[in-house]
């Protein structure tokens, strides 16, 4: 199995990008290339031994300036599964707390010659800035409310494995769209792949320039939906206190079995995590054995990050 995993990255056309900064710059072919490799990694990750030596001798630095559970851990697991060393860097306990600038921190790490950098920061375009500093590939693990490309790719993979194709699906993204890099990257990706995306949220949680049709009324939005993705209220990014009544919010936008009944019978539920039960999603929806793809998304996350690292390695 180890040898089979190693073969995956060899013999294919090189991936035409040196960095993974967002979905915006990827073509449908680039997306398809990542998804099909990731799909093979999902299968291989289900069997032991899961590790290969595809990236043996490489060092990946995980630079997380914002909290994370699944993204950081799955990048770490993806790197280690491919045989790389993974070094985790957090703002806490670093010289950033002694006043060192973000740029000086990046210049310092680049001088140590990492082979890949994974970066998450609250600043929009932080990954783009990092790509001008690092000599190695940079992967965006979330930059403010801008993009979160590997999340959109893993969501697409979970949907594609379920429905076989993304083309023609109606996908509703509901909740705090305004502050969500997940919503933006997903809308970009799913639209490029021929799906029909609708944003559903109260006006205060919709961005000024929406990249797809919007609805404030869930009854209208959910009709004929193939999939509904709910999002957390990202309060850490609110500029002003929107002071929602959480009971009203759950009543109007929280995903429940009653609301799901308006969608297609086969409609599935997604959430990028972290979830807040009783606010944007009811616990029985999150844990639903047939409807919820949430743990499948997590599984796809490791595979997608393996595929991205694998493909960017061909740009060496
Ligand atoms: C998302 C993020 O950080 O943008 N989570 C994730 O990466 N799985 C969504 C969120 O924080 O709500």
C-alpha cells in the first residue's frame, strides 16, 4: 500500500501553480485534479499502513495565528502521512508577543528554508503576502473573511463522493456569510464546477457584494436544495455588536428537521465546524446518520490536504 500511495504523485502532469492561495485563481481542471487525487487518498487512508514517503525529507511549517482544531490537525496529519516532518508554530509563545512584526516573523522562518508553509491569519491577503516572502509553496489555511481554499475543496469532495457530480446541484449556504471565508471559497468553487449556489442569511450577515444569489427567507432558499451548509456566527470578526437574540436566530436560521423538510428528500447537511448546537444547527441534524456529511467532510479534509501538498511538490 505504501508503494501505491507513492505512485499517486508520479506520472501526472505537474500542477500549474506554485502556491495554493485561493479558489479564485484555480480553473475547473485544476480543481478536478486536486479532487481526483484526494479521492484516491480517501480510499487509501482507510487502510493501514496509511503513511508513504512521498514527501520524505521535506519540512512543513504550520503557521497558525488564529485558533484551529481540524484545519491545523489535518494539515499536520496530511504532512505526516506523506512522510514529511511537520513543525507547528503558534503566535502564542512566539516573538510576536515581544513586538516582532508579522513580516519579520515570516522573513525569519523563510531563512530557515522550510519546504512548505501553511498559514492562517485574521488578515485578508496574509497568504498572498507570505507567498511573496517564502521561497517555498504557501498554502492558505484561511485569511480573514477572504478565502479558505482547502475547506472548499474538502466540502466539494464530500459532496462529489455523495452525489457523484457537482454540476447541477443546488447548494444553499446559510448563516454568517458576511464574515465567512468558507462561504466565499465554496461559492467560487461550486459555481466554477457548475453547481447553483444560494446564500441565505439575515441582511446584517450578507456581504455588500454577493457573488451569488441571496435570500433572507429560508423557506424560499431551501426549496429544491440538494445540500445545505450552515455556518457559525463568527463573532470574533464582528465589527460592531450585532446583539442577536439567539432564540430568534435559531428560530429563523437554525437548521432543524422541520426546515430541512422543505428541501429535496435526498438533501444533505454540511458544516465546516466548529459547530454551535442550538444556534446555527440542531444537534439531531448535526448527528443525523443519513443526512449529515459533517464527519465525511473531516475525513475528506486530510485527503484534500495530502493531495494539495502532493501536487504542489511537483512545482519544486
Ligand atoms: C472555519 C474557519 O476557520 O474559517 N473553520 C474551519 O476551518 N473548519 C469556520 C469557522 O471558524 O467558523
